[in-house]
C-alpha cells in the first residue's frame, strides 16, 4: 500500500518485509522479522531505494527500526549499510532503534554501531526526533 501527500512529500509504504513512513523530514524504516534473509533483503532494498528517491533532499533524519529482527544475514547487514549511506548522501542523520540482544554483539563486532546513533527506548527516540 502506498499513500503520498504531494504537498509535504509524506508517505507510508507497507509490505511483508518493511513499513516505511516519511514526513516532516523524518523517514522510519521498520524491517519485518524475525529473520532477514536474501529474498527479504532484495525486496526491502528496492522499497528503501524508492523511498529515499521520493524523500529527496528534504530528508533530515532516518531511523532504521530493527525491533522485530532477531537474525540478519550478511545481505541484511549490507542493507543496513546501504540505507545509512543513502540517508547520509541526502544529508540526513541516521539512527538505529530496537536492536535485539541477539543482534547487538553482531553489530558491535562488525562496527555497525558506529554508522548509526543508537536509540534504546521509544521515549529517547521521540525526544531525539522532536529536537
């Protein structure tokens, strides 16, 4: 499902693999879990690329929400890196939200935690995005 408001460039895109919302310069991509595999990544990557194109230079903050994800394949790691690079290319700050304990060690080992600013609670996320 896709909904777009041409005046504010606000939209919501939902699929089995991701829910992407954008509005007021903030894009949130909630990746569906629990396992992010090759098929999952290919579709989610296309959806994210389209969302970044639609958001354009108005994008100021990007949140990658991994609350539902317990396992990331190597392609899933690549998706996280690509999303961050696309967001930074548009000048957006990047935030990582909802990393499960099962993924936390993987993120630290691969130094992915350095690519994103980590936001640990819903309250902190709301505060960060409101600033």
